[in-house]
């Protein structure tokens, strides 16, 4: 029994030494993985900030459009008021011309006769005041009409100037929106590239760890066999036991994705059996083209990816969102996607799939 325990101890010590040697010889990938993880986190933060800026900018564009519409309605109202004022001014002017023409054609004798036929001095003064009032009334009405018309014209000019400023602002905001959308698309592309590099680095690291472990087991088996005087049965036992950790490592690697019929869906994200998850500040669900064909959506290059998601010509997952404008690129648990539809509900994103 004591000899058996000693053999086990020697095998364990040999395995530890061999595994340490294998690890020291293996290229270090941990720093690369950490660096790529940091890049991924930074790019995700940048993308979230850009998308938030897009939402804010879209709201500002909507407010500007409402102000332009309100300004247009006010201009229409002022133009109608200006036309009425011009018509009244024209009527008053025609009335005054008719009265002057009458006085000219009948001469001033009519006025003199009216004054000298007064019954008394009070009557004379009343008639003289009446004649003066007619003249003053015409002059005052005409000046008032002109003043109203000029005021309306000034308001109309001010509004049209304001309209031009709003139109210029709208053009500027649209340009900013296009630039942000281009920046979001570029950031999403960078994020997808870094994610692919990170996945490759993790797979390489896992593969080398598995190879190092296997090599350490083989070396430990050789050393244990040599230390027991080349005992055949012991060697066989060591060789058999050395295969188990390798199989265990293989099982760990196979857990990186889940099979769903003909599709290979990465683990940790949305799946048919895990139909609602929390990711990146929002919930995610999926809607299947088997239930909702989506024939009304204009999706260029529409195709089914290896994970069963519906994607466009650029490889973006087709999304539905009520939080982002159409065309916005958003990072999901299964990769970068682009918003093509709405109706998902606030705080939730729908991924279009063939599940």
C-alpha cells in the first residue's frame, strides 16, 4: 500500500513539472485576449454614445420641422391679412377719390352755399366743422390703412427670415445625422472585426492550453513509467488516465456553441430556447420569418446566416426597434445589427431569425 502511494505521489509530481514546462514553452495569448476585450468594451461604449447622440439629434430635427410648419402657417395667415388690408386701403382710396371728384365737378360753390345758408352762427360753425371732419377722416383712414399694411409686411419679412434660419438649421442637423450614422456604421464594423479577432484569440488560447495539458500528461506518463522500472501495466494505466483530461478539455470547447438543427448558434446570446435576454442595456427577443415573412421590408442582400439570423448584404442582423431610427447600427448578443423595422416595444430589440 505504501509503495502504491509513493508511485501516485511520483506521478503527480512528474505531471506538475511537465505541465509547468509545457506552459512556459507555450506562446502567451492572455495579454492579446485582454487587449481585444478592452477594445471591444471601448467600441461598445462608443457605439452606445453615438446611438444616443442619434436619438437626441432625431428629436431635435423633429422639433425643428414642427417649428418650420408652424412658421409656414403663420406666414399664410399674414399673407391673407395683408391682402385684406390692401383691399381695404384700395377701397378707402377709391371712396376718397370719388368724394374729391364730386367736390371738383360741383365746384366750391356748393360748400359756400351750404355755409351761407346757415340759420345761425352755431349752424355755420357746425357745417364748417362737418366739411373739415370729412377731409380729416379721409386722410386719417388712409394713413391708418397704410400703417397697418406696412406693419403686416414687416411681420411677414421677419417670419420669412426666421423660416430661412430654421431651414438652414434643419440642413445642418441632417448633415450631422448623416455623419453620425456613418460613424456608427464604421464603429460597428470595427466592433465586428475586433469581436472576430477576440473569438479567434480565445480559440487559439484554448487550443494551446489543451495541447499543453496533453503534452504535460504524456510527459508525466513517461516519467512515471521510467520511475517504476518500466512497469507495463502501470504504463498502460498512466496512458489511459492521461486521455481523460484531454477529453474533458474537448468537452469544454464544445460548449462554446449550441446546435439547433441546421444552425450553429453561439452560446451566451439569444437562442430559440432562451427567447428573451438582457444585453447591453436592453432586452432582446426574436421574431421568426417562418411566422412573419417580412415581405414589406426592403432588405438588400437578404440571406440566412450560419447562426440562423436574417442578415442584409453587409452582414448586419435585421433588427426591429422603437428606440433607434431606421438605419441605426446596434450591437446585439449575436453581433452587429441594423434597424429596418419598428414595433418591438420601448427598451427591447427584436432580431429577425429563421428559427
